[in-house]
């Protein structure tokens, strides 16, 4: 009887190949089948991180998002288009596993931290063996880039998405010591407004492309751009108990 191949959700870290764990490094170097998400017309960020390590004989399964920001998440078509897409991706990945092949799914950052991999995971986890390889998240690289520690003593650290409603952002910012705001992009003006209303703006840093060649970290008050790139994070450092 055919033994099912294992699906590996491999975290690649924030964007530098030398920030991979040794486990991820070995799996990527030895992979015969890889899968990764990408936007149309791009090579895929996860692929880019892993590419120096991939074997020449590797078989690639690029999973190209049918939509990204063209349709609002509140539009009923959004869920249907994406769930059909994930279903198709899973059918292919499961067919590889069921024919005994291991598949390494390349994931930017940590696979279980706000990543698309989780949509594959939830659909395949009861149908084949799955292993998760944890990794350094983008936010760890971002606060390292600011050269200021993120959380001290019993500081509360809150992780927020720029896509949240302004009122939720404000309430959360009022209630926390330290904060990380991800998915900034075109939501930057709304986030800045929430930071100003809660008197946190002057303490905020923005980091673009953490751990990548074009990394940039600066106080948000010095950031002139109207919108931020997809790979950017706002950091509010905690100031808690210090002996
Ligand atoms: C879909 S989430 C993926 C998070 C990822 N799984 C992780 O562990 O960090 C994408 C968001 O993460 C943030 N991000 C991830 N890596 C980053 C990096 N190297 N530099 C800046 N932002 C990053 C950005 O805010 C981006 O919009």
C-alpha cells in the first residue's frame, strides 16, 4: 500500500535566507516538490527567500492568488473565489501526498501567524500527515530593526491589523503597553489618525522590509509617504518594569 507523503508547512522567517532555522534549511534544500503563494506577475516572496537553496530538480507548484485587493472582503464573491482557489490548491497538494510524495510549502515568516498556509492546513490536516516548522516572524525582525526592545516585565503586547476599523484600533491602542500593527499599505492614514487620537503617534516607529536588503526603520513622524509597502510594520515599544 502507498504511504502518504508529508505536507510540510515551512516557515522561512522574515526575508533573509540566513534567518532560516536549520530544520527549515534542510527541508528546503532537500525538497523535491514545493508549493508557494504568489501574486500575479510576481515571483512570490517566500519563493524568493528560498530560491538560493532550491535543488535544480525541484518541481514547483506556484499558487497564484486569483484576487488580492481588487474585491472588498465584504463582497460575497470574495469568499467564494478564494475558497474555490484554496480547494483547487489542496486537491493538487493532496494528490502529490496520496502518491507518496512529500511537499514543502514555503511560508513567509511563521506558517501559523496570519499566513495563507493556514487555509491549506485546515483543509488537508485530516487527510494526510502534516508537519509545521515554526520560524522568526516579520514583527521580530521589525522590532530588532528599531534597536529598541519591544516588551519589558509585565507589558501587554497587542498585535493589530491595519485593516481593522478605526474605533477598534483606537480602543486597542488605549489599552495596551506595546503594539505591533501589520498590513499597513493604504490604511496608513487611518492608522496614523488612530495613533494621534490615542497620543501614541510620537512614539511609533515604522519598519519597511525588515531583514531584507532594502530594510528601513524610522520614527513614524519622519515618514513622508502617504501609503506604506505591503512589507511594513508599525511598532510601539513597551516601557514596562525595569530594575
Ligand atoms: C499575511 S501577514 C504574514 C505574516 C507572517 N506569516 C509572519 O510570520 O510575519 C503579512 C504582513 O506581515 C508583515 N510582515 C511580514 N514580514 C515582514 C517583513 N519582513 N517586513 C515588514 N513587514 C512584514 C507586514 O505587515 C505584512 O503586511
